[in-house]
C-alpha cells in the first residue's frame, strides 16, 4: 500500500510541476503578445508622423521602390 501512495504522490508532484510550467508559458505568451501590440502601436505612431512628411517631400513613392 505504501508503494502505491508514493507513486500517487509522485504523480501529483509531476502534475503540479506541469501546471506550474503551463502557467509560466501562458504568462510568457501573454507578455510576448503585449510586446507585439506595443511595437505595432509604435509603428502606427511613426507612420502618422513620418508619412505626411514623406508625401510633402515627394519621397512617398521612393519608399516603396527601394
């Protein structure tokens, strides 16, 4: 009986470790998505600032040809 109890404890410990790892991975994924969204927002801001400048200098067409 003690052998089964030790196996059950071992399995529970493995499950706990797997759940902790899953939680860590989920948190890392959420952080990565937030960072991606922040970078996209920065790109949008830069586009709003610089595209009108490029258009006013007739350089807009050249940006896409390079």
